[in-house]
C-alpha cells in the first residue's frame, strides 16, 4: 500500500502532527521506568488522554 492510499484510508486525526507527537509521548511514557506505581499510572492516563483529546477535537465539525 502506498502512502497516498494509506492517507486516503486513515482517519482525520491520524494525519495531524499533534496526534503523531501525542503518540510519541505515549511511547516515551510506556518506556519510562517509573518505580512509583501511582506516578506511572497517572503518567499513562495523562498520555492516553492527550491522544484521545486530539482525536476527539479532529472529529469536531463546529467551532468550539
């Protein structure tokens, strides 16, 4: 599958630079060796929230 056909099939948020950076943040948090379980849980929830918020905003069609 070439890049153009992938872009045509991908969802709107997957083409945003902000979403790509949010995924990188999530990967970094997953890879971090946080010893404190509560801190690790909070960091994971926050990183996932960024991804979800960007995706949700990309799906909006009206002004905020």
